[in-house]
C-alpha cells in the first residue's frame, strides 16, 4: 500500500491600499513562485484597505507584469474585510500601517497578519508607485520579486 502525504491547501492574502498597484503584482509573483514549487493548489488573492470595488490593476502594473510573462489584466480590486481575513491562512501587507490597522480592526486575526518585508527578516514598507512614472512601477516590481523570492520559505512555513 502506498501512502500519499497531502499538503494542506493554503490561502495567502496580500494587502495594499487600493489593490491596484502593489498587491496585484505581488499576488501574481507569489502565485507563480508557488506554482514553480508544485503548490498549484494554494490560493493567492489580494485586497486593499481603501479599494474601489471592481477597479482594474493600474496600467503600469499590467505592463510590468506582462514583461515578466504574468498576466494581471483580469484583476479586480476589492476591499479587505472580515470574511477575507477569516479564510486566509496568512496575510501579507505592503505597509506597516496596513498591518497595524488590520490587527486593531480584526484582533482575532492579528496573529496571521504580517508585513511582507518581514518574511525576509526586514521591517519596512514597500513604496506605493501610484501616480508615478513607469520606472517607479519597475522598481516596485523588482523589489516585490526580491522580497518574495527571499522570503518564500518563510511564507510557505507560515501559511501551512
């Protein structure tokens, strides 16, 4: 008899402010990295603390991800809420203020809410490029790529 060990499916929620620049990029990058690790069944989603529902990703975020071979044209913004937080196994935020606000508003979920940079042992906010030129979006995407690649083991560990 052969025994199979099934890894539990995890849900990782990525949070930024409007859910149109940073979090859709991080969502696509993390989903890609998990897929490369054979964790195709894991769910990655994103939301914003001040999102306008159903707004698409910013054009520069779409462009930067397209050059990386990742399509985020179907992304639609949404607000983070109690239901999303409850179903997530791990919540990764772009800014210290996001972590603080969510932990205060949703204290029962506080233990699973972290700063994305903390996955690498750092403690800083990822700059929001909204309204800035393409180069700022390229820099943001490169930073998120580095954070996700360097923090992937910790992300997987915390999400399990």
